[in-house]
């Protein structure tokens, strides 16, 4: 299999590669066998590239919509055996692992949601978003991790781990998201804890904010625990070393935020390379 990165997809649309930021996900892929590592990297690169289209500040919304539509049509063409020459290697990977076309549609629609929706009413509304941008990625990766031997316990593990990882990202990125006019903390939670979007933008670190963020933390922990309960039912857990590394890294970031008493206004919480290695070696 041929290595595929985000630049592969950027070249197709003749636009620059948007981001080269190293990812915690890529860090976890290194332990996989070569073919699976290449396949996961290709799929993740596609997901990351599509996500970057929406996040790019210098592109008009109509252009973003057109690009997402282009990719939805290109994916449909691939599954209709009309593959663009530049996507042949990518198609070889996703067809080899039988990743369903519907997964790509759900992903693109989930990412497209960021073009139209900037707030979420309640937990149910937020989880539907998390499913479309995170859980569906995990469900797709199951085809690679398990060579298509997927059980319902594995599906539920992937769905709930996707919720947990995305909720962890939301907690970490509250400030940067707010500065882009997004608030992924449910409006019902803001109302419950008497805190506002304007308070976030003005870096108001109060007892109300701490209580609000503790609520977000406990929600994320709930889905980590649910994912773990499904993992416990899977006989061969060795297939999931890579996602469990991701879980360990994001869980550690979450604990670091909690230790800071949720003062995310001091800067984005990250793990150093040493801290990541320490977390992984404890697995």
C-alpha cells in the first residue's frame, strides 16, 4: 500500500495543504502493522483534510460548501467504480477494508454541520454532532483494526469512545472555539450554571465556570466508562491497542485540565512527548 497524506487530497483540488500540525492520533498509529498503519493514516488524513476545509478562515462559506459537495460526489463516484486517477491508491485502501460509503456521507454531513450550526441545545444535540465527526471515524477504523470482523460490542466501544474523545477536545478547546464563534457546551448547561458565551470570550474564570466545566468533565468521563465497559466484553483486546493509546492520551489531557481547576484561559492544555510516552507505557 502507498502512503497517503493530506497533501494528496489538497492536490486534487489544487489548493495548499492547510495544516501540518502533529496529531495525538498519528502518535498512536505508529504501533500498527505497516499495511494497517498506512490505511489508518490515509483515512485519518482524509478526515483531517475535510475538517480543515471548514476551519480555514480565508475561504468563503459557499466555497467550503462546494468543496464538501465535491468530495461527497467524488466518494460516490469511487463506489460507483468511477475513480479519479489521483484517488486510485485511496480507493484501493478503503475498498480493501470495506469501509462503507455511508460512513463517508455521515462524516462529510457532520463536518458540514459546522457551517450552519454554532451552538447546541442540549446533550442529545451535542452527541449527534459528536457521532458525525468522531464516532463515525471510529466505526470506520474498526474495519481496519479488525479486518472486518466487527461485533456489536466493538461498534458500541467505537461510538462511545468517539463521544469521549470529542467531548475531551471540546473541553480543551472552549476558548479557541469561542474565538471562532462556536460554543459546543450545550446551551442548557450554560443556563443551568448561570454562565454565558460572552463570559467565555471575556475569560471570566469564576466559580460558575468551574462548576460548568466540572459538568462537562463528568460527561466525558461517563462515555470513557461506557466505552471501557464494552471493551471488557471483547475477547481479543490486542486489536485495539492503537485506539486505547488515543484514549489514554486524551484522558490524560482531561485529567491535566481538571488538575488546573479547569482554568483553560491560561492556554491550551497539551502533553509533552515525554508525558505521552509515559502514559502509553503505563498501558
